[in-house]
C-alpha cells in the first residue's frame, strides 16, 4: 500500500526572527522539506502511473491546490 506524503507545515510569519544571520532559517528548512515532499509526490505519481491503480487526478495536482 502506498502512503501519500503529507506536505510540511508552513512556518508562521513570527517564527522567523528576520535577522538573516541564522544558520538555518525556518524558511530555509521549510523550503528544503517542501522540495523533498514535491519530489516524493512526483515519485508516487510515477509509481501510480505504472500500476493498475485508478486515480481521478494526479497526486501532484491535488497538492498544488494546497500549497
């Protein structure tokens, strides 16, 4: 059974200090996790395309509305 990856939680606007001097800003971490999540969605779509599983829309398309 394939499990659909969940998108990373977007930081709140006050989660970032705004100094620009942090080693890893909460936004950097969020965008890294978001890129990994999108890649996982693309891989899942590829797996589903090659299987007998029927889907009404691609996983990627359904999550584009959510981000």
